[in-house]
C-alpha cells in the first residue's frame, strides 16, 4: 500500500496539528471568511503558508462548506504537479499521505477507474506507488487543509501536464465518478506569474512597475480565464504568458467542474509574495471557487 511522508511540514507549513490549526483559525479570522456555496471545485495556490496559505485556506474551506449543508462527498480529487508538455500524467496508486492532522487515504478503486476511463480516450495515466510519486509542494501544501476541513474523506492525486490531455483527464475523472456513482469535488493547484531574474522572466523591468504589470495585466489574464472556466485559454495563457505554473492542473479542474455543473468562477482573493517581501522576484496567487447556476452569490 505505502505511506507517503509529508516532506514540507516544518518548513513550508507548520509541523504539528496544533500549529496548523492555530494558523487556520488565524486565516479565517483575518480574511473575509468562508463562502457558503455548493461548489464542485476550485483553484488554489501552493506557495508556503506564509505567502498563500490564507488564500488556500479560505478557498478549500469554502469548498468544504457544502458538508455543513448536508452534502456527503465521497472523494476529493487534487490536480497538480509541475510538469512539462511532454510529460506523462501520473496518479498516486494507493496507500495514505501523511498530514499533521492524520493520514489521508488514497481512493484506489476510483483512481483505477480514472485510469481506465483515460485509456478509453487514448490517454495513458501512469500509476505510481508512494515511493515514486514526486515530492513537491503543489499537492502536499493543500493536504493539511483538506484533512482539517474534510476530515476522513479520501483523496485522489493526479499530476497533469500542460497540454490537451488535461481536458481528457478532467473528463475521465467525471466519467469515473459517474460510473461508480460517487459524489466528488475537485481542486486544481497552481500559482500565477513567477516574475524576476530568479525565474528568467523580466519583460517590464523590476520594482513597483513590474508588480503592477503582473497584477493588473499578466495575472489578470490568467484569473479571467479561470473565472470564465475556459480550459483551452488556461492552457494557452499559461504557455504564452507564463502566468500559471500548473496550467494543466487548472485546465483539468475546470473541465471536471464544468461537467459537474459549474458555469463560472468566483475569485475569492488575489495576493503576491511582493506584498510580503518586495523584491525583484515574486509570485502571484489567487483562489477561485467554481459556482453552478443555482448559486445565490
């Protein structure tokens, strides 16, 4: 089966459950709070909690608010990983994933069904055991929030490359859930523009003018594509404008969410590491909640 260790705790986010809970309660107190909505999915950032934890917390908490309204979810699907267009999609095969609040179970049967559905559409998703599945931040940074808000609901984690396979994978997730009669929610993990010499991307110089350009133009294009739930444009703007680090994950989440009934995205918050630590290199973050036509918001 295998147990995947949490490798970023104590560095990118707190090490203990008490510390994590203290941060979460602080985030919910300091920001605008939870949006109560029956949502099938969302987009979350994945930087260290000091930079984007409050946005991820609010977004995942809002996605979980439907549990308080009586909805019984069977699984949470997290799309993530930093991948290139030529990479093969991957899925964590089975076992558990450690968090400070306790382990999250991997939904093996659902994962296998997703792989089978993708094969029907001629897309191969490689099943990997915990020892081979990448140790990186895009998925792990979300897991303490998921365990806190969703408790014992199992997860499926999928690495999605930034190409048209992302749309097929999003459809495969929906079809697998439909076949197994599972009620699911999904999240796509991506940060926005990585600007500065550290990232090899400096089209408008540095300082405040660079920050304003990133916020009001480059990141705004990415957020618009997410709000419109335009999966093709998400892939396009991520590739051509360098304003999403995981556009494949975002496009897959949008595709599944649309099939689950969502019609629009609501941006909950935008921030940048520049706000906390102004410098020549910085990263943008957003949280987007996908809404159905029945939403009152």
